[in-house]
């Protein structure tokens, strides 16, 4: 069997909180580490490269922050190593 189309998934969630609180939860590593990764090298800001660590799995990724629009959008790309770009994401909040 040959794959004709790359697999993809879409997930959505209704969050009943003010936009500013939700946005801050995704850009501030002190908050995000409570529900996603265990450690981050810094806050998401346009042009920065950040490392996210999942210490319990011994895994980390580099995140290249391409754009941040406060209370609206975050856009970044991840690379599992310096040579391998594996994912890009553009998320509206």
C-alpha cells in the first residue's frame, strides 16, 4: 500500500478565558511549563530561538519564533536538531 497523501490531524478546543490570559499562557514559559513542556530557555518573542525540554522523556526541540502578534497569533518553526527542520506552526488565538 502506498500513501497518497501525508497524514494530518486537526484539533480545536474552546477555552473560556480572556484572550490576553490564554495568549500569555502560551508565550510565558513559567505558565506553559505547568501544562506542556517541563522547561524552556525563554519567553516566546519574535526572532528568538528557544529550547523546550520534556525532561521526563529526555527530549527537547529548538523553536525559531517567526512572529508574535500580541493577543492574536504566534508563529514558529521547530527543528529537532540544527540540521533538521521538522515542523512549522502558525496559531491564532
